C-alpha cells in the first residue's frame, strides 16, 4: 500500500469522525432546544445535521416533528413524506397520519383524504386505538371540507392593523366599550427579525383604544402583569366588576394554567386572586374563562383537563352565586370530544356557545364551531368560511355586527414562517349603498343565488336493497328518507359480515373496511350534502322564489325493470317526504304551493330503473353477497338531485298529465318497431294547446290526432320506437310541452334489445 494512499485513507477517516462528532453535537443541541420549545433554534441545528446525514430516518423524523410544532405546514408535509417513504410507518407509526394532517392544513383535501384512508386501513386491526379513530374521523372531515368549500359567506374579512397585530402571535378576547382587549406572545422589545418561539417570550394581556373604527397603539395591562408567568384570555362578569383571566406556567412550552379573578373599576384592575379548588382542581390545567348568562343564571364556562375529561381539554360549566361562590363544574358532554375543546365564548343574543376544536368536521387543524342552547347544548355546527380556514382558527367573539377570530392562516404578519403565528381578523357585513334596492336575505342576483344552489349538486342519496316498501309495486311511499337512512346505517355490520363471508384474513378485513368506507364516503356524505342543500333551498323559497328540482333515480339490476321503475319513484318520494316533514313542515307550504309569499318548489322525477346500472353488477338473487351486500351493488341504489332552475313567473306550471308515464317493452329483437299508446289529460280549467314536441332520438316518432285539448279532456298519443341498430338496455323518451306553460311532460319507453343470432 503506497504512503500517499495511506495519507488519503487516514484523512478520510479523520474527516468522517469529525463529521460524526459534529453531527452528534448538532442533534443533541437541536433536541434540547426542541424540548424547551425553541423551535427556530432547533430547526437551524436539525438542518445542519441533515446536511451531514440526510439518510437517517430518525433525523428526518425529529426534523418533521419540529416543523409541525413550529406550524410550518408546507415543509412539515415534505418532511413527513420523506420519513414515510423510508420506513412506511413501521418505525414511526404516526408518520402517515401526520402527513395527512399537514396535507389537510395545506388545503390539499384530496391528497389528505387518500392518506387518511391508508392510515385507517393500515391500523384497522385495533379499532379502539387513537390513530385508527383519528384517521376515520379525518376521512369524514376531508369529505365534509371538500363539500363545504363551495360555501362562502358574503362578508368583509380583514386583519386588524399593526397597532394590534405583529409578526408574533395575537389572540383576541373581547371588546369593552372603547377598549379592545387581547393577548400577545411577544418580548418587551421587538426587532424586525424576531418571531415567536424564543425562550424569553411570555404571553401578556394588552389593550387598545378604539375610536371611529380606528385601533390605536396597544399597551400592556400592567395591573395584570405577573412576573415570569404567562397571562391571557379574559372575560368580564355580567356586572362588569370582575375580570377572569388565565395565569400559566410554562412546561416545555406547554402551558399549565389556573383561572384568576381581578376587581375592575374605572379602567383599573386590582386585588388579583386565584379561584378556589372547585374551579382550579388540583394538578389540572384550567384556563380560558368565559362568563355567560344561561337560563338567567351567571355561569362560568372554561376549558380544563380535570378528572372526568374525555381527552385533551374539555369544556366545563359552573354556576356563579353572589360573584364568589361556584357550583361543582359539569362537563358539556354534548360538545366535548377526544381532542381539545377550547376558547369558549357565549353569544347572549343568539344563545350560542362558540368554541374551537380539532376533532369535528373542519377545514384544517382547529376550527370554530357553535352549539345552540335550548335547555341543553345542541350538536356542534362548523361556523364555516371565512371564519375558518385550513390553519388554526380560535378565540371567536362578536361585538355588535363585527366578529373577530384569531388565526395563523396565510396572510398573517411573519418573519420566517408564513403560518407561524396568529393574527386577529375582523369579519363585517358588506356595506350596501342606501339607494340600492335589494332582498333582505341574500345580497345576490337571482342568477347568482341559483349558482349557489347548483354548487351543491349533485346530491346523491343511497338506499338498502328494495327500500322503501320492500316487495311493493306501488310508485308512492310514506317513508321519510332520513328514517330510511338511519335504518340503512344500522346495517353496516351486517354488510361487513356478508361481504367478507368466505374470505380469509387479511382479505376479509379489507372487504369490511371497503364497505365501511362506502358508508362514510357515500351514504353519510350524501346526508350531509342534503342538509346543506336543504337549507339553501329553504332560504330561496323564503324569499318567494319558484324553483324546479330535478331528481333522477337509479337501482341495482336485481329486480325486473318495471319493478325498479316504481322502486326508484318511491325513493324519490321518500326525499320529498323528508322535506315535507322537516322541522315541523317548514317546506310544506312551498311544496303544496300555498305559501303566502308565493314561493314554490316542484319536483321533476326521472325514474330510470336499472338501465343506467353497471352491467357488471350481479343480478343473481341467489348471490346476495354480490347482488345486495357488495360495494358495486350498493353504489347503484341511489337517487340524485341533478339540477335546480327558477320557474319563469310569467308561465304557469304544466297541467298536462299522463295516466301512465313509463312503458317497459321487455325483451325485443333488434330491428323491431314497437308502438305504445299514452293517455294524456288536461288537468286545468282552461283550454290548452300543445307546442312542438321534443324528440331527442330519430329512432322515436310521435303521433297525435289533435293539439288543442279542452279542460279535463283526455286524448291518446302514440309513440313508436325503431330498435334497429340498438342492443342491450335502452331508455328512450319524447317530451310534450304546452304553449304558455312552464315545463315538459316526459313519456318513456324502456326495453332490452336483443340482437338476433
């Protein structure tokens, strides 16, 4: 071995040892800073470590975790993707879950949905484990977000000025007359390059004077300053004489808090004291006080992880007596979830409790929700856009017509990370010129309101086999769709059992997961879409709109065509029944066409039978696994709300009625010409004249003896179908219209055309 070679070899070994030593120092220092909560410093040294060793998955994992803690969603997504591509969840089981969460917080709902489905499938063996429950919850949340993105409130949304917001973090709490009170995480002096997550930062309470809609420079509330501790949140007693707020220790950059109270008079705070152990339970994190008037009793609502909490921080309430005595706190069980339920705020006028949560259906990490109160708190409802975003949205409150929310969404002030820190945003109604004539409800042109409804479509609703009214040949039903849905949803375990029958693990588990995914992604989501569409439709009808809703029916090919035509009619009827009965008959006057404001909704039914079903779907009644319980069969049993249109006010609804609207020709040979006679009646009290018929296919012809029909007169119309050149299932239609009337009467011929051998 040459001396020169040995020199190079020893230099290489020496450099390698030196690099390893440097790597060890970088990682040790980075991990120490991470544990302290100094994420900026930690990231700097993780990046130095990655320059030396970019292949070790443990370094990549710690780097990704630090980016997530720093709320750098874009870079965290990339880092988790690298981790998972190397270890596929075998070393770090949460890598795929966190990848999905970062995709969601970057607004990539399609990508996040697919990722969460992978997590759910990967961890399906333990259905009680948090990772499985969280991934299942996030699948539903992403589906909801994709749908809810179509909704936008007509409001003005903007950040508060830099007299309030900084490149650090601000959280709004309340407005008292001309004072805006908020918390900020900032040092005593701020330089251009400083940002949250330095070790010397503390959260303190600040106040800004507000005059003529202007926010003056904020000042720290010195009377509430407690040295070396964090102070924040804030809520006044109903008489305005007491101020409740949080005081927190820092434990590895996680707050551990208790609720304090101070006297307030003439703009001054005094006599700071801690609430007793009834509220500040021993060893519990108790924070975010909110005073509310509930059932005419002054009540303290707060967040705590005290004994009895489901998960993270839960919301609790305690009645206040004489300003100093508190009842034993009760958990808000109808609201609390497995994750943090935080930042409560009570709206006295609407009797709503607003709060933030990361478990329920939302757009990002933490969304704002509200729960209506009527003797008890109702199921939470997402506050929607633009209050919420793909980032974290917390501390919602309202003052007169202006609402406020704290958010770290894109658009906040920052130095290094565009989603690092929260700013406070205000939400105001759009100002309308006084000389503008406009509807009291929506500030939209009719075409725009129609577009809002169309955004919701199609709304697809699913059914169990032969439901509603099994083994019936009726075309009408008394079943309410929601009742049908609830019964269908309870059959999930039966579907899983039947579809997995005969399969060995892990194929059986894959089949069970496949069916559950169908129920979540299609059956449940259909109801959520229906509820949103329902409310938008009702809003239009309350303004006097006349609307036509077109609904199309489908069925799996298990029964004969004529049977399925009536089945799909019953399914469409169950939807109409649901709307008719909803909320004690809110839609009833509009469906019956006797609403005082002239609003009206009519339904155009298109019952296609099974002719649009997938030809690969089993129609063997003895193969129930595939003809009833398979995903392929279940996805065919549905109805769709296809379109909505405004009915032209100068025209009356069509009064032409067919005794029988659909004829099933059965099996016919290709080339046969089949003729059917339809009996048509003029149901109005005036003579009508038929216009030009609409005939989409040259294969059909229509013959009629006359075009003028007297009141209650019945005529016969012949429709011919030439099947030459056709094969398989066919649906052919012709359309009649009446001069001066709105809409068409559809006459349908269905058949199965067989090609002669």
